C-alpha cells in the first residue's frame, strides 16, 4: 500500500485550482520515470479537486493504473487531495486529508494564501513526516481494524475516471490539453502501460 502524493490547493469555482503545497513519495518508480510520475500525479490531483464540491469527500479511481485520488474541499476555499494505490484504505486516506487541512489552517493565516494566484509551494513542515507515517495505514490509524464501522460514519463519493470529464470526456483527452504535463509526461501517460506494465500510469 502506497501514498504517492499529498497536496493542498486554493479553490475558486470556475477557475483552475491553485497549488499551495505538495509532497511526493515516488521511490517505488524507476529514477527516469519520477519526473513524469510527479507531473501526472499533479495533473490527477488538480483535476480531481476541480471536480470536488465543497464538503464532498471524493475517492476517484483510475481503473487502468489502480491509483485512487482522495479529495475534499472546505468552505474557506481550500482543498486537499491524496493520491494512493487502490489497496490503500479510503477511511485512512480521508483521515489524512482532514489532518492536512487542519494543519494547513493552523500554520497559515487565511490572508497569507487567499491572494496567491499562481502555483507555489508553501512549506508545510509536517508534510514529509505525514507522507512517511501514512505509508503504513495500520501504523497511522490503530483503529483500522474497526474500518467497517468507521466507513459507516462518513460519506465518500466514489467515482471512476470515466466520470471525471464533462460530456464523457476521458482523462487522457483532458491530459493532452493540460499545462501541468510536459510533452514527455503526455507520452508517458499514453504509453506507460505498454512500456512498463508493472507500474502502469497514474
């Protein structure tokens, strides 16, 4: 079970979400793949956040690569998204999402990020430790054995990538138009399954 990335975005409806902070754990990928993996992860995180309503908890599955993006947006205009593999417990991922949002609000005043209009990477000191701790969901959440009961206390909207696009547009089509992805990363998305079936693409 893996957590690949944790991110926080400023959300303004009708506009592209603005990245405020992000951390990656991509050591399971080959060295020369990591740059593209990070770009594709950011693309998936941002696209999921853009389609997450305020107060909604979303788990968006990319069926082909078995990656899942867990996201929520709060009423103050912040959203957190966490990218995991498909085996990672959704309850624990959403616990991490809530924790990151709480720590971001505690660390940064609303006035310090509200005026940010372009992607930046604010330093949230706890993020590297959080992504390391949450690699093991059982260690991060000792109550995981009660997961069935916990799942009944939250509502998670589960979607597939086919539901991501508007008017039936596929994620791969959206990717080809994205500014988050370099030419190499777009090629990586198109060809990763053929080139490296053990890893797939995000």
